C-alpha cells in the first residue's frame, strides 16, 4: 500500500477515524440496463492526521470523474433556496455589496444562489466544474465558467475578468482534493479589501450527532473550525467571523479576509468557538479515535429496528435519494429486503436505482399510491420540511423514521 499523506500538512496518516468499508460513488445512480453490470466500489476509510487533526478521505477517485456530470441540483430543495436568499440579503447589507461590486461563487451549481444577487443588480460570475449543472445556470442568465478551481484558474480569472469583492464557496471546501491549491486560489482571486464566505459541514456536529452518512467519496475533508483556521492562516488569510448554521446537519459559515487587511476586526465568536472545540478535545488525537465505536452502535440499532418492523409484516419505503443516503444504505446493507423503493423530487433520478443497493427511485406520488406503513427519511437534515410535505400520509397511519443521530419514529 502506498504511504498516505495528510492533504494539508503532508504528515503521514496512521490513524483511522472510521472505516465504512467499500462503497460505490454515491451519486452514481444506475439505469435499469446497468443493473447486471459490475459496479466499482472504493474504500470509505477515513483517517485523522495526528499533527493538524484534519479528518480526511484519500482521493480514491479523481474529481473529474465524480463532478463532471453531477446529479445534484441545488434548486430542488426549497429550504436551501430560502437559505440562499436570506444569506444574500445579509451579506449585501453587511459588506455594502452593490452594482459596482463583483461577486464570484466557487461551485456555483445551477445558479441557486447567484440568481439572488442578479435580482439586486449585482454583477456575478459562477465557477462550476459540472457541465450539466453549469448549463442550467447559464439558461437562467447566470454567467458561469465551466472549470475546476485552484491557483492557476484563479490567476487566469483575475487577469481576464478581475478579482472578487465577495468570494463565496458553499459546500465546496470539503469537496476539493487539493485543499492547499484551492485556498491559495482564493487568496489570488480576492480583492485587497475583499471578503470570503464559505459554508461547510462542521466536524464537531458530525461527531456529536453521529452523522457518519455524510462521509462519501466526493467529500475529502471533514473540517473543524480549529483546522480550517490553520489552513487559512497558512495561506495568508484571517478568519474574522463565524456563524453556526443548522444546514446539512450543522454547518459553519466562516468569513475571511487578507491577513494584512485591517478592515474587519476579529469577532469574539471566533475565540468562543475555538475555545469550545478545544474543550471538546479537538486538539487531542484520542477524541477522534473514539468515533468509530459510535458508528457501529448506530448501525446495529438501525438494523434492529428494521428487522423488528419487517418481522411485524410492515412495509417501509424511503424518502429521498441523496448522496448521504447511499453511504448509509451501503454501510448498513439496506436493500429492497427492507425498503420497497425510495422517491425523490429530482426528475433526473426517476426510473434509476441507488448505487450498490439497487433500490428503485420513483416520483413522490408513488407514496400515496402504495400507502406504506413507514417512510424512512434519508435526507434527515430536511426531515421537518419533508414531514410537512408528506403530512397527507398520516391519513392512512404512516409513520416517519429518521435514522440519525439515532433511530427515531415520528
Ligand atoms: Zn495534517
């Protein structure tokens, strides 16, 4: 086996955070004529660096392979659109972003966020490596460059189109294999008095709430605030504020600027969170090494629930076919022996099958046609939104099951 090296500090990786076994790429949904083919499975073995404490997955698959055609369209989630709209209002007001400013978003997806800036007459540019989702953005009138981002793309864009007053990256920092090159690129593309905001799932919440299903091949780094500060600081960027958000099971939104830009003072929230992480043991290796046991316990109790329910002769169907669902289904071995089918609002997934576990995916109307006893919500972070949408299922006595942090029936 080749020696494993930390993608931030280059130390050898010798400590397992959690090993979820072999799994297919979680966005590789199958068509019916692919069901009898071989499927590639890759390790979901997560390490923690004993030096910088970056929790990380090796680059088992090249990002070009994962992200060039992507099934995830941000605009299919109502609550995510609301989140994008209120973020836009907040940031425009706080940093005085106007028609003279320039907003650049990295991994701009289908333009779910930049559309709100355009409505305010603010010039934007999206950078998105997945051609099919970038196309959807361009159809909405959002200028988008189809590229992977890093230092060389940043240099090109800075020369050809100018730098950014506001540089946004939501749910991308964790998804870049070359973390150093990506953050170096942000440094290059940022105006001298510009502001970076980034959102990413918070490792502290992942560990506290046992969200092991947010581990998948596309997700290379699992970030604590402590480690992100080290990474930004190594690239000449200062994190001057942080918000804790409920999105994706608990995310951080960090605000950064150039280290020598005195425009923004460091908010007390930065120290508060740093202190809380230190108290929670995020500077001690042992804290990370105890996570794996918790994950096994969650698997056992979830399977115990499913087996008991099937023995009672009840029917269970899934709701949603998100990436995280596929980690959970594969790690726990949940196939059509437990879930008759799942549904999703994204028409791209209809008629397809979940990778590895081959559970068929239908339009949500299927639920009212088949009237199942239990609806197993895979995107548990959207459980309230989904239970609201499916309230009609209560009429025939259906109950909702949420698997994480522990099996709960509503
Ligand atoms: Zn390291």
